[in-house]
C-alpha cells in the first residue's frame, strides 16, 4: 500500500464536531504511520496507544450524538464502533505483551484499520451527520 493510500481522506460532513474528531483521528493515525516508517517500535506503540485512546473518546461522542438525535441506525453504528475498538485494543495489548509485532500492526493498518475507517467516514458517519443536521434544524 502506498503512503497516499495509508493516509485517511477526511470528508467534510455536516457536523463540525465530527469533522474535528475525524481530522484528529487522521492526524494520530499519521503519527502511527510515521513511527512505522521510522522503524521505531517504542514510538509505534505510543502512537498506536494514543490513536486507540482518542477513538474511545471519539466513539463515545458519536454514540452520545446518536442517542441525542435518536439516530435510527444507532445500534448498528455503535456495534461497529465497539467491534473495531475491541480489535484495536487487542492489537495494543499484543504490542504490550509482545505477541503482536510491528509487522503485524502494519498489516492490520493496511488491511483493516485504514480501509474500515475510510468506509466508516464516508458511509455511516456521513449518514449520521446528515441525520443530526436535520434533527438539529
């Protein structure tokens, strides 16, 4: 996967708070990529931990928004958040105990995390932002 493909493309959505969260998640993921490219395992672990920690907060904010506006697809959206966060936490735990190496995380980034996040931005989050915009109008 090329560097351009590794970078998240953050679409502009109708909710400024979601845009801010997505740009920060992309920035943190870029830091993971920089540590990966440098071959610095300690920096990779720290950067991925920061990405996971941030997404716990980000997903909680989106979950609260869905609750507030009574988003019809909230259950499925929350399940997506929970499933991916659990996977990322397992990767992080594996980095900590040595069962996951930098190459394993690199494969997860390329094959799972970046593609999922990109789809999530442009599908589920876009629908949520549109729905919330109408509900707040």
